C-alpha cells in the first residue's frame, strides 16, 4: 500500500472520529449508499456543483448515522470539503466523477430499459393484436373451408346431374340414330315396294289396255259381222218379198 494513502486514511479517520469502525453503523451506511444509488439512478443528471453538494451531504449523513457520540456528531457537522487534504479532495473529486459517470450510465441504462420495455410492451400488444387477427383469420378460413366444402358438394351434385344428362342425351341420340336408320330402311323398303307396285301396276295397266284393245277389236269385228248379217238378212227378206210378189203375179195370170 502507498504510504501517502495510508497516512491520508489515518488522517481521515482521526478527523472523522473513526466512523468506519463504528459497530452500529454498517447497516445504516448500506441503506444510505442504496439511497444514494437509487437517487443517482432515478434523478436526471445534475450539474457538477449540485452533485458535489449532494455527495457531501450524503456522506455527512452517513457519518452522522455511524457516530454514536454527541461530541463526534457536533464535530462532524462542521466538516467541509475545504477541510480535506489535497489527496482526499482528489479522491472525492474522482469519486464524484465516477458517481456522475455511473449516474449517466444508469440514466442511459434506464432509458434503454424504458425503450426496451416500451418495445416489449408494443411487441406484446402487437402479439395480442396478431393473435386476435390470427383467430379471426382462422375463423374466416374455417368459414371459407365450410363454404368451399358446400360449394364442392353442390358442384359434385351438379356434375353428377350433368353426367346423367349427358348420358341421357347420348342415349336419346343413339335412339334417334336408330330410329333414323330404321326410318331410312323403311323408306327404302317403301320405295322399293312402291317401285315394284308401280311396275306391277304398269304391267297390269298394259295388260288391261291390251285386253281393252282386244275387246274393242272383237266388238268391232262383231259389229261388222252383225252389219253383214243384217244386210244379208235384209237382202234375203227383199228377195223373198220379190219372190212372193212374183209368185202371186204368176198365180193371178194362171187364174185369168
């Protein structure tokens, strides 16, 4: 250990009445230090002079708490920074700078913690919002899936109906084709029958015409024969009348 450091420590102990060795003070000193740390963490950074006054006041309170003698208390109430030796002043200044640095770091850490807390709160809020949206999306998805299943079932029914209708149409088309083929066959048969009947009718008409012509010829022949017979008969009657007249004439002549 440095001799100057040990001598200054002894000088500090003599002037402050051995407050570090008091039996009743460590717990209160710890509380005061915790209060100082909490104050330096929560408060905004102060000016150097204000921090110096605050540090001296806290140390004075710590010294007052650690001292049990009224004489020591009255003596310590008059302690000032100007009473310290240069080395102690330097240590106090260094300590104040460290406290300022720690206070600034604590403030930065507190701001960072606040920022992180705000980000975390926002993330939690976003997570809750996303969970709500996810639940809504899942509900919409279930509804959409139910609608899709219903539409698919309806589409299957419609497809079955279309398939049945197509089968019926194909069956009807085949029946129509069969009927058309049968009708065509019947038409061909009818045409053949009509042609055959027409040919037979023509043949029959030719035969009838020939028979009529033959009958006409026979009638003409009979008419001619009848005319000839009538002429012959008339001639015979005429000759008979002449003969009768001749016979009467001759008879009359004989009588006369």
